[in-house]
C-alpha cells in the first residue's frame, strides 16, 4: 500500500553521540636545506618577467593618444573578423 502524502513525523532510532578522538599535535616542519644552488633558468626568467608589466605601455599610450585625437582607424570589418575569430576559438574549447 502507498503512504498518504502529508506531514509525517519521524522518530530517530539512535540518539547517541559518537565519541570524538583527541587531536594530535602536528610535527614541526624540518628546515629547508640550502646548498647554494642557483635557481633554475625558468625561475630566473619568471622573476625577470614579473618585474615588467605584461602590457606594452608605449603602444597603449599611442593608441589612447590616437583615440583622443580622432585618428585611430575604426574598421568595422576588422572588428567583426576579430570577434568571430575569438568566438570560434572559444567554441573549440567548449566541452561537447
């Protein structure tokens, strides 16, 4: 038979609380041994690149100046082509 739909109280069968184990103290970390090695070339390159901004600030300044002067070329076809290329590139990474 099917139970009727409606509020129905439940009765818990086990009201006991499980015991909690005590927390152990974490062991202290060992000091890192430095043996005077030079960092890897990748690490050196990363530190050099992190100093400089990832943007060509001179080019950005030239573009801003051209926009302010009204000499920046706005080509709708070029903008549309770039937008479509970005969309197709994005779609290729979507999971099917």
